[in-house]
């Protein structure tokens, strides 16, 4: 296999010299910075995870584009209907263990489809450039890329060309051999751990916005690129018992600044073709939201497991009616979301570029439904696990030999578990439902992949309500 191992990825970070800031200070060494350790670990362990025997044959795929064996969820262009089913299954499985799978394959696939549309409409040859870029990624170890789609957008009522002073990413100069871009992108998940940045537009644009219709790829250390990172939600101190999930996984978010960055011609995939910008949003609303349905189902699996374990260490379990009902509710919400991921795949349509796009009606309805259940699931976790989730002593207290005997005695629960095991189980609930990670999980569920209203917008636009009104009139014998 030619793609990185976790260790090779860590080593590869030394080859890059990105301009990254965190907590107001410049980061000198991404691989070694304590506030980037979860990010680097999340990405590095992802390369190793997919080599594990039980998922290897699904998580690694031979790319028809490059002929290389590549990580499916991060680098594959989804040109077989089967890809959508395998992706949903893997996404659910991996999200249930580490919250985020990384969805690079969705981003490459929707960009592929949009670029195909641009070439078809304008006679350009951007897709060949994009294909060359992807082959380069596949043949150089599959280094991670940051997805820069979301613009700052300023006053939401106006398009970028009507903002008093837009910060959205735009072309400021066209010159021989390339373009110069300026502006910002927000919410760059895992950005500081990437090798490359891929930029795309985030919304429909008009003719006056044509300079904002820009897509390209550049190395993360290209001159003028700066990332201002927000630390991972997990702890900055080493407390793996207290924060079992977030001390290892989830990563930084970043504000990415493009300060007059030169992009060479061979890396430009869209340059002013404003008419096709909206297409990317349509494809995103279909392909990525299918993944989000499966991802949220994985989170339900994680919540259900954590809740059942908490009940067990407390001496209760699924035989207690209200606990059984609440955990069953979490499970059923997860199955609903997963059903929509599969239903969207079953009704998918193939785009002329070869990319399969799941049924947007099903996946947007599914995502709107499942993302709105997270508040209830967090409530159930607190309810089932009990108040210790927010009142128990810390890991440092447990590690103090003078305090441990007191804690050990006071916090004993089900005799089948030691106090330490009980604390570990309750700390998992704390990490999920009562920590900074909870806030990130909420933001991740509610806003990532577009706000809930955008789900409704898609459904309202596509659902054939006129046909239903006609049927209603026929049944009611209304003849006009
Ligand atoms: C954890 C996380 C990770 C993310 N990762 C990435 C990433 O890696 N790359 C990336 O590019 N993006 C990423 N995003 C961005 C994500 O796609 C956006 O947050 C999402 O699309 C919402 O956009 P916004 O944050 O600008 O909110 P807004 O668009 O400001 O939305 C706020 C509210 O205003 C409403 N609204 C906005 N505009 C209008 C309007 N014109 N009329 C009426 N109502 C309006 C919305 O519906 C919503 O209710 C991430 C977000 C999160 C939370």
C-alpha cells in the first residue's frame, strides 16, 4: 500500500512550513505542538485504522483514476453506486468510535462534478487539471487536504459583490501563469494538519460576483496562507481517563486567510465561471448530507453504548423501564438516520461526470430529523448516568494515593466493576455530554454540512407538492 502509515504522516509534517497560529502564537512544529496533538493523532491513527483486517477490504479501494490503493473515505471519487452504500456503512462504524471520519471523498467527488459542469458549459479543461492533482495526491502517500468552502459571507442578506467590503475569497489579479487570490475561509476542520488546501465557492453567485467564483488547490505553506487555529475541544493536559475520547480525537478548527496568494495555472479548477458555483452547493447537499445521516447514526450508537454502560456500572440496566425506553429511543433515531443514508443511496442518480448523487429529498429529510434529536440524547445521557457526570472528582484526585481510598469507597457502584471502571464509564459520558466536546458535537451536528434550514430549503424546492394537491383535490372531489 502506497499511502501513509500514521508514523509516515507524522514524519511528513516536517516537510511543510505552514504559517499557523494558535492561542495567539506562531506554531513552529505542527507534529509536536501540544495543542495540535489530538488533530495529528486523529489524522495519523486514521491511516492506521483503515489497515485493520476487519475493515481493510472496504476502507481501502483501488482508484480507477490513479490505479493506486487509497483510503476510500478520504480520497475516492464516488463513481459506482455501491460506493454510496459502503461509505455509509463505514462512516457509521467509524463515527461511532471517534466522532469524525473525515469526508474528503465527498469533497473531491462534488468538486469533480462541478468542474465537469464548468468544462461542459465553457469548453475549459479544468477537469484534467483536477484529475492530475488527485493522481498526484494518490501517488504521494495520500497526504491530507483541508476543505475551504465556507466564506465569511458578511451581511447574510447580500451577495459578495454587494458587501461594503467583502472578505470572501476572490480573484484579485489574473496574470500570466496564474491568479492572485485574497480573502478568507472559515471553519477549516483539521486544517493545520493538512498538506494541501482545496478552495471552492460556498453558494450561488451572480454575474457581478464572478471574481468570487474560484476553485484551486495549493500547498498549505504557499506564501500568504495563514491559519488561525482554535484548539481541539479536548483537554490540553494529559487526562486520558477523564476525557477518553477527546484526549485522542477530534481536531482544531481554523480561520484560513489568503493574503494575496499566487495560484499557478495548473492548480486552478474554476476561474470566474459564476454560473456553476450553485451546482457545488446542490451536490454538497446530496452527497455530503448522506454521509452526515450515517455519521449522526454512528453518534447515536456511541451514545447508546455509553448510556447502557453507565446504567450498568450504576447497578441498573436495560431491565429498568425508563432506561430501556430512553436507550431504545436513541437507537431508533440512529436507525432512522442510517435508513435515510441507505435510502438516499438506493435512489441515487448518476451525474454526467460519473459521480453518484444520493436522493436529496431523502438525505435532507433524514438529516433534519436526526440532527434535531441530539439535545434529547444528551438529556438521556445525563438522566441515565446521574449527577456524578458533572460532580465527580478529577483524574488527578484519583491518582493522588492519599485521596484514592476515599474516592474508591464513596463512588463504588455495581460490584461487578471496580470504582475506577465506574469512573471511566462516567467520564466517557462526561466527555460526550458535559464538556467542551459536547459543544463541538452540537455544532458539528447542527451546523456542519449546512444549517438545518438549508435541509428544508432543498426539500421545499424538490418535493412535488403540486402533485399531492392534485390528488387531494381528486379525493375531495374538487374539480378546479
Ligand atoms: C464543526 C464544524 C466543522 C465545519 N467544517 C467545515 C470545513 O471543514 N470546511 C468548510 O468549508 N466549512 C465547514 N463548516 C462550515 C459549515 O458548513 C457552516 O457552519 C454551515 O454551512 C453554516 O454556515 P455559517 O456557519 O456561516 O452560518 P450562517 O450561514 O450564518 O447561518 C446561521 C443562521 O442564519 C441562517 N441564514 C444564513 N443566511 C441566511 C439568509 N440569507 N436568509 C435567511 N437565513 C439565513 C441560517 O439558516 C442559520 O439558521 C463547519 C462547521 C462546523 C460547525
